[in-house]
């Protein structure tokens, strides 16, 4: 019997590894970003090149942390929906609710 929780536990789920449609906005943006980064690296020398590579690395780290936080938040929202379905959810998302 398939168990999503077991698959998650054994690290058999890879949400980052799905194929990307080459005609998608995401694929085009990634391609443009990669091409521009390569051009900048070729153009820069010395301290400017090191600074740009440090900046690029820091941006990747921030993106990774943001992705992790978004994943965790999404998981919590999904779990909150499940609790609400069973009538046992508390309003833990009150700070995120729009003022009415």
C-alpha cells in the first residue's frame, strides 16, 4: 500500500526534480538569467568579478532559504486545512489574515 508519509520519510519525493517545460516563462527566465550571469563573469575581472560571484552565491543562498520557508509554510497551510475539515483547527494564522 502506498504511503505518502513513508515516501516523504525515506526521501523518495523530489519536488524540485520535476521536468520544466522549455516554453514556460520559468524556463525562459532561467535561461536569460544564466546567459546574463555567464556574460557578466566573462566581462568582469579581479575584485569586481569576485564581488559579483559572492553576490550571486548569496542570492542563491537567500533563494534556497526562501524556498525552504515557502515549502514549510505551504505544508503547514495544508495541514491546517486538514485540521479545519475535521473541526479541530485553531486560528493559528490570525496574524496573516486581512483586516475586515
